[in-house]
């Protein structure tokens, strides 16, 4: 099977072709041909917040829900403003590095913040 294609949504290698469409059995995403896959992966290259706004280094963001801190009894409250974020490539999804007043340095997932 030489013409395998990865899913543009979840990056699964188990996608298969069904007539004109490619289908991902893991996430259920369907797409047509290689042109759409290139467009989708280009859009996913940027880091986006919970509302779909593109984030950049140095931006300020607001946490949208209470987040428990692993290994601690502390909580980052929803509405906390975080200034001067740094974007990073992370395999576990924590793609924002920042310092939060009263807590210190930590990593956040972009899906739990909105651009200020």
C-alpha cells in the first residue's frame, strides 16, 4: 500500500480511500484529495486560542476556566491574565510557556486560553 495518506485533523496513519474521499477511522474526518490536505495542515501550523484567534510570542492571554496544577493543590483561576507568552512545539499539547503571578513558570494548552 504505497499511496497512504495521513489524516489532516488527527495525523493518523490509518486513513483509507473510499471512492473520491479519504476517511479517517479514528476521528471520522473525511476529505478529498491531496490539495485539501495541504490547505488543512497549513492552517494547523499556527497556534490558535479557544476562539480560533492566532497567537504569537509576546501576546497576552486570559485563562478561560479553572485549571488544576499537577502535583500541587493550587489552581489557576479562570479570568487570570497571563502576559508575554512564548509559543513552543510540544507533543503533549502544552504549547504555551509562561509565568503566572503567584504561581511561577508553567506550560498551558492553547485551548484553555483566549487572546486578551
